[in-house]
């Protein structure tokens, strides 16, 4: 899988359930793939109460991430562990 394919599959219009232990790594990988925080900055959302999901949404070829509280009707969450395995293959 190329970096472009990886970003398209895991960071285009994706929703992740997150934990206190994986939220930073997910955001760092997103930033590495060219995603931006919803305010347009290259920054990380700090852990806080109620922060249990992260959405990656693409508008005009730019992917932004932000805390999201729900999935749309036809969405399913993206498998974090699958994304991480594929990311580790890219690093090689």
C-alpha cells in the first residue's frame, strides 16, 4: 500500500473510537499524512473527559480532524489496529 492509498483508506472520511492511550498516536499519524486540526493548525487535541471519538473529514482535498460524538447513519468506525498495522508497513 502506498502512502496515498493509506491516507485515502484510513484518513479521508473516517471515524475512530479512541482511548486515553491511543489518541495522541492517531493524531500524530494523521498529521504525518497531511491532516490538520479542525482549526487548520498542525496540533493535537489533549485528552479530556468525554473525548472518546475522532473524525477525519475531507473538504476540498484537505482532511481535518476533530472530536465527533456520533457516527452518521451509514458509517462504521475505522479499525484502529488495522490502520496501525498498515502504518507500520509503510515505515519499513
